[in-house]
């Protein structure tokens, strides 16, 4: 069995640990409120609820729940490629930044100068680095 050693760049080690917010039920108990009286914007909640267009799209999508979803997000990938004028196989879709970073690490073996996250939740301070 081969042992692999992974060294973490110093800039990654210096990142603040992500601290998740408490569940809304705990926040409500701490504040003496009901969960439905709280809007946790940190959790990307919409204080206005779902729009009727979203409800309709969800209802339509529910008709196909008996099928596996398109894991490659083909149509989204194609639209992004067309918008930015790049080949479709240059666009990688993932379920959050953590999944994409793991993918880059596995595929490339190193995170230096491979990615740039302009806006993200816990990874907002991660940028392409040379170290």
C-alpha cells in the first residue's frame, strides 16, 4: 500500500474555520421566539417566501422525481459555456464550493492558481495563490 502525503499551503492553514449558525429552533429558544418569527438571512433564506414561478417550477419538476437527475447539469453547463464563449467541457458544475474544490484537488493534485472564488459562503477569502 502506497502512503500519500498531502501538504496544505500556509494560506489554507491560515483560513478561519467555518462556524455554522445554530439551527433556527435553537436561535428561537435563545431569543424566546417561535421559529416562524425568525428570518435567518445567514442561511440564505428569503423573507418573502417562494415566488409563484418557483412553486410552479418545483411542481413541474416533481412530475419527474422517478428519474435520476442530470448529474452533469448539461443544459446549465451549455448555457454558461455559450454566455462566456468557452467550450462546454471547460464548465464544471458542482453542488457547492467544497465539492468543486475536492474535484480540483483530485483532478489537478494542487490548488495553486487553479481557481478563483469571487463570492462564496465559508470560502470567500480563498483566492488563487502561487504558494
